[in-house]
C-alpha cells in the first residue's frame, strides 16, 4: 500500500493547477460535457490526460480549462479539431505575451540606469 503524501505535499497538490485530481466523470460534470467529449478532445492533442495506477484517465484544472474553451468553440459551431487548434494557438499566444512582459521587465531597469 502506498503511503500518503506529507501534509506539505498535499497542500501543494491542492494549489497545483497541473495536478491530475479529477476522474473522468467528475471532469465531465465540472465542464458539462460527456466523457466521450473528453476522450475526443484528448485524441485531437488538446491535452494528455494523466493515468491512475489502474489506467483510468485523470484530469488537471489546466486540462479542464482547455477542454472547456474547446467546448465553447464547439458550441459556437466550430469542429472539435479546429477548436483544439484554436485553443492551442491561444495558449501559445498567451505564453508569448507573458515572455514579452518578462523580457520588458528585465530590460527596463538596465535602460534607466544608463
């Protein structure tokens, strides 16, 4: 039998949006989709669900955010494959903007000191 994580580890898992805490049924319920939608979203490459020791899919809050955004696009009439690509591009764009902001913060102090 596996030992329980230490208290600090459990608290960190609660705060970790990447921690795969949701079973398929719970995940589907949270974002109001069917388990088949989650399987199809994973098949498009939108995310890769973690697996429990028994092989069951487990979803993180990050996975659910991506799946929920794809569901919104599908609800607007966009096909799931296209929705998954749009979501992936949205996340890439957000990451690029975050990197730009980080680089700007690093550059500003240097230009002011000159």
